[in-house]
């Protein structure tokens, strides 16, 4: 197979160019967010919020509002509900998260099936990056840009918030603001990712690149760059693989991300399994 | 009354009738104390006696049910805005695998006085360098924090508090599990802070440290039982009150604050 043709041929299709652009943008922005998610220990939260936005997306769609508005309300709302239940009952937090997000998700399923719209459940669940509508394309770019700006502008405060919220508070930085900033970014990224890989797999975009990068470096700046690079690379490579193999684009993107993680896990220069096995050799 | 040279000036920290409760459970009631500027003060009490509640109140993390706190004649909120109070936590309170190096962590002490983007200016870099040299970590400044020893971690936190330029330092069990070098260095630094007229409040389980270099001592058991000159306050009767008459067991350590709650953890405990 001619490698130039492998790269160039898909670019002759407008739908493919759009798919590559949107996957790369969403993959990159979600990857930046994933650094904070993994360092803050919010992977399960990412899973919860990405599912809980479903009813919001459907309602926003039905009312003709931007999907981001619905996602934002239900994303932040679900976490508020989780917090309230945790405070007022003896049920453990992971249990509460599990039952709240599935409850919201189930409500979303009912709404999708009852609210008359052109929303296709399969597209929401598994993404529809090859057939993305123009208005969704624009909306997703705007959302991604918003999240990107928020994360870049407040990156230092967010790192501090993830590392030592007590110190942040003691020097007068509002941890409440940072908490909701991160949570809002998560809700918005979930709805952006929904367009690309669908609700089921969006959590991979919000976790895997950060985890991969975390194994490769001891510096947050390098971690952010590596995560974004791996997020964009997975999106592009996944879209191409999907084109040439006629397989699900969401599946391809996430499988590439996972393979990158596995490679980092094995070959990472300092924290890889090979290096650790080598280090554990009894010295003669 | 106290007889230190600073006794005539207004107290640096003045707490009057402070009561704090969490969800109806009283953590501290009617606590009053006055600490002189430039004093090294030991804070002594059992686990759950209210030491960390007092720290939280001085940092503005808890809203007192009753009472007032004045730091340098100002309210806690004013003192916080002026970066007057720095807290040195127990080192178990953070994730040391975090991808940060020593300089990154110490620079965080400057965030409160930086612009909204927290872009370090030249004087921030200089302050970080100066404090890293003071705590003898300059050579390790690029090291990932997880590769520091227990004593070096404590010193990194101390450096972070120093760059804040605070006049009040709250230290939570600073001598827990540190090496001899760190202990010696910290004791020297505390003396230097005293010369700079900074006020230190050090929670500790080690009675030798209290008698060794604390000018003042605060004995606490759900309220302030006694405070003042170490020689006057540190009596057998007062200690019996503080520890409820039980034998002192110095081997018992306070577990560090729990980390890693996923929901609303900014509201838990520390607010």
C-alpha cells in the first residue's frame, strides 16, 4: 500500500476532512483536561458526568438550545445531586456516583425514545463523527475553544487545586471557583466528545491521554504537551484506520489511545514495566 | 502575666472566646489566647483536642460560632488577603507522585501575591531561590517531589510557607518522622524567624521540643486550658488536665488528613 495515498485519499472527501478536524480538536482538548482528571482522581467523575449529560442534551435539542447548555446544567446538576446524597445518607461515594449517573443516563434514554427529534440514539452512544452536521461541527469547535481557554488561563491554579487544595485556600484562592471551573469544563468536554466518540467512550478521551503522559514525565508542562499530542495523534490515526478498515471511528480512536497507553506502560523510560523489571534485577 | 520583652506590645495573635462546632459537635469552646510577636509557641493537646480546628480558624477555613480572632490587629480575612498567615501541613496531606518539582511547589507559595495568571516575576524567582537556599534544598530544586526524603519534603513545605512572606507560621507536627539533619536545620530556622519577629505556632507531641525552644505554650483540650510562658504553663498539673490525667503516649501519631474525595472536596473539612 502506498503510504502517501493512504494519507491523501481520505482527504478528497469533505466528510473525512471534517471528521479529522473535529476528532483532532476534541481529542486534543479532552486530553488536556484528562491531565487534571487523572491527577485529581476524577476518572470516575468523568465517567459519571459524561453519562449524566444525556438528558440535558436531549432536552436542549428538543428546545432548540445549544447542546452545551443542556450538558452543562445536567453535568453540574448530577454532581450536585451526588454531593447532596453523599452528605445526607450513609451510602458510600462510589455507590452514589454509580447510581446517580445511571439514573440520569436512563432518564436520557427514555427522553431520546419519547421526544420526537432527529437525534439518533446510536449516534449519541457511539458517536457520528463521519456524519456530523454543520451546526454540530461549529458548536463542538466553540465548546472545545471555550474549554481550552479556561484550562490554559487557569492552568496554574488548577494544578495547585489538584495538588494541594488546602494550600490554595490558605492563600486566599477560591477552591470553590476552581472546583466548578473543572466540573464545567468536564461537562462541556463531555458534550464535545459525545459528537466524536459518543457517550460510552468519551471517558476514554477524558482519562487515557493523561494517564499515558503521566507515565512518561515528572513535569506537568511536559505531561500536558504529551497528553495533547497523544490525544490528537490517536484521533487522526483512529480516523484513518476507520476509513481504511471501514470500522467504527470511535472504536478505532479509543483503541489507538489504549494502545498508546499500553506502549507507555511497557516502554516508558522511567516508569515503564521494562525499566522496572530491569531495575529489580538483583545486582551481581 | 508573661514576662517576655514583647509583653508590653499588643499581641500578634489574639483569640477571644472562640467556639467552633462541626454539624453540632463542639470542637472548641470558649478558647482564648494571646501570642506575642516573634514568639515560638508550642500547641500541645491530644488527638481530637482541637489543634487542627484552631489552625483552621486562624486560616479562615471554619466560621467560628462565637468569638473573635485578630492577627496583627486584623481580621482573619484581612490577614489572609495580605498573605500574613502561612500553613505548613503534615507531609502526608498531598500526593507526592504529582508531576511537580521542588521549585514548582515552592513557587505555589507566591501565588496569592501574583496576578491572576500566576506568571512568576523576577522577585518571585528570587524569593523562591532564597528560601530554597535557607532550607538547603537549592541543589535538589529540579527533583520530582516524590524523590525527596521525609525530611526534605517537610523542608519543601517550609520553603513554600517562607516565600509567602507571612508573619505568622502555623506548623502541623513539623518534627514528625524527620531526620536529624532536618530537625536541627528547622530548629535553627525557627530561631532565625524569631529574630525576624515572625510568630510561630507549632503543634507537637514532643515535650522535649516544647521545653527545648518554645517561648510560649498553649495547652488545649476542647478549649484552651492554659497559655503563656513555657516555664509557667508547662506544669505537671496543667499537663494532667491537658491529657485527661492519662499517661503521655508519645508514640501515637495523628493520621494525616484524608485525600482524594471526588465530590465537593473543597467543601470538606477545610472550609
